[in-house]
C-alpha cells in the first residue's frame, strides 16, 4: 500500500472587505518565516545553522507571535516549518559544495495546515490576523474536472494547502491524498494529460500539479529553464542528480 498525493489549484472568491486581511496575513507569514531563518543563521553554540523544527520552535515562537501582531498560532508553526525546510535545503547545498545564501521569504504565499483552515463543500474558511475569512471556490461547471473530483470525493483526504496571490487573484493549492496500491511513477515533470474541455485548467503533471492556463504553462516552462541553466553552471554531483530528476 502506498499514498498517492495530488495538488489541486482552486481559485477563491475573496470578499472585497476581507482582501486586506489576507494581504496582512501574507505579510505577517513572510515576516514570521524570515525571523526564523534569521535566528537560524545566528547559529547554535557549536557554530551550526539551526535546522531542526523543535529547536527553532523553542527559540522563535514567542518572539514571532509578539512581532507579528499575534499571528494565528497555527500559522506561526507553519511559517516555522516552511523556514526550516528552506534552511535544510541551504545546508544540503553547502554539503554538496554548492553556494547558497540565507533564505529570503518574499513570495505571496501562506501555508495552511488543517488547524488553520476548514474545508466546506462550496467554500473554505481561512485563519487571518483578523479572525476567519470565508472564501467561495470558483469552480468550472459541474462535470469531469479535477476540482470537483478531488474536493468533493470521499476517496481523497484534504490536507495541508498553500494560499497564493498572483495578478490580483487568490488561489488555494489544495493537497489531497489517498491510499492505493503501488504504481510506477513517471519521471520528473512529464505532463500526464491535457484536458481541452476544462477552461482554465489544462494539464496535470506527474509531480501532481494542475496547470491553470497556457500563460501559466509558459511561466512554469521558463522557470524550469532557469533552474536547469543554473544547475548546469553549478556542475556538482547534486546538481547533476537534480538535472536528471527534472528532465532534459
């Protein structure tokens, strides 16, 4: 038995009067993650960058909550985990002989664990710096589309999600999972299928990402090329392994 994981991108209809709350929450989340990274780079008594979530929690939790105007406790913990994962990536790069600097958190992103959001059939409730905000899903017409299939199916478990803000719109990247028999996995980010009948969501890859438009596919392709070029310049064994994973 194995666990199959997918990510479903769902656009959200955010009430106009609550958009400011989400914006401030995003800013506070960025601030929280940055505070954790900054403290980690002050290093421990042995001179090492701190990457363990438990140690970072003890060193930063109270200060982060105070500095971020009492950001929701679950979001503080999510920001800590988000920063810790980035810090581990930096240390791994160093160990492979690759140059890497302290993470800087500037993306308009908030990680929501299941304590910080509540899924409903037609909407989701998100924790903010000003209580909860209820956001309706903006879904394609009923029928064979990935959003309905995953969000409303009893077969899939809705898990941690990530809120993204881009070009004036908020979208929730919903993590879903289910138990299933082992299946061979495709390599890298190969496109598994393209649905020409679903407006706005045109492809799904083996890395479990639904691409929402041709413009977004272009953006992702450019990002792949940028990352590939940087890895080719690096020339380390780790870089070559990563190149093999993302494909040629």
